[in-house]
């Protein structure tokens, strides 16, 4: 006589979970072009301790209103990096840096789960450096945990002082104007590519019930 219970114990097969890797996000148009690390530079005028905010300029500060947004990518120009510290600072419309606490026109923020960040401010002014008028710019200091910070800067395509000055085109953004009840606001995009190895995608464990 066949021992049925023993037979089923032998034939029972435990389901092996399957692993599905979540694909990375698609890159933006800006990040697809060239796929090179964002050029670095000096963190001129940097001061630690800027407020954790996405609003750099108080409402009554004179100047052209700006909204700058972007995504921080790993070195593959595809994988967005969350929780990266982005520090930004720039001059006021007269070309002066604020160096007194509590700071204005200085801020720090973290990228969200999609690697994105956005801040509002006023357009920086020009200042003299010897015989040269420096083009208006916004300084960036971007820090991923465990890596050296990347210092760079954002410039504006319509700035007349870009003429005759060697500037990397990947640091230049074009602005678009939108009319708002409080006046015009100019929008720009500035993506950053860090020399960081893309983190491994988080695997999703599947069982037979998920199939």
C-alpha cells in the first residue's frame, strides 16, 4: 500500500520567488545630450549655514523673478539621484553677495525621490573682476553622501557679457517668460550630472501570487 502522505511530501515543490528589477527613469532632453559630467569650478563666495529653503529672495527684493528647476543625475545621465544636497547662492541685482545672517539669496535644499529640485529667486546682477564684467550667474555646490561636492555655476543665454568669454555651453540656460498676476516670471532648467556611479535598482520580490 502506498503511503500517500509521504508521496506528497516528496513531490511538494516550494515556489521560488522571482526578482523583478525596477527600471530607471528616462533622462530629460538636456541630460541625453553628450552625457558628460557637469563641468566643475570654484565655489566663489560660498558660506556654510544657508537656510533650508527653496525661496532665496524676499518678496520686496528688487529684481527680475526667476524659477530654476532641474534634476541631478548619476554619471550615466539616466539615473536620478534622490536626497542630494543642492546649495545655491548669487548676487543681488546690483552685483553684491549677501554675507550676513540670516542670509538672503543663499539656500540649500535636497532633491526629491525623482532627483528633482526647484527654487525661486531674482536674477543676479553683474560685477567687475579687473577689466572684465562677469556674466550673471548662480553658484551651485552639489553634495552626494560619500562623494566630494561638485561646485559649478549656471549662466544665462541672453546675457550680453557672455560674448568673448569662454564658457561651457552646458552651463548656460535659456529662460522662458510667463505672465503672472504679480508680474512676469522667468523660468529656466539646469540639470546636473555628478561623477557618481548609478546606484543599483531596488529589486522587487515576486511570488506565484503576483504572476
